[in-house]
C-alpha cells in the first residue's frame, strides 16, 4: 500500500484496506477527507495540477467505509 498524502498519491487496494484496524481506518478516512478539501480549494483557485486525485481519494474513502461497515456488522 502506498499512502503519501503530502505528494497527493494514494493507491489503496481493498485487500490492504481490510488489513487495517478500525482506528487506522478512521484515521485514514480523516486524512483523505482533509486531502479532498485541500484539492477542492486548489481547484477553486485554479491551481489543481492532478484533478484525477479527487476521484481516487473519493474511491479510497468508499473502500474504507465499506470495510468499516463490514467490521461493524
């Protein structure tokens, strides 16, 4: 798993997400939400270099939410 919020590169596979603990998942979700917020601000200012990252981050959050739902059931 490569997670580097500073470089705005996140590639998470569902298998890797399932290996994380509940606390790690919640922390990762918070980090991704903050990164999405920063990217949206950059987009509004016209400084967004990699617009595909928004979709990647949203998909990673969806993966995390899916695993959290499985854990809570």
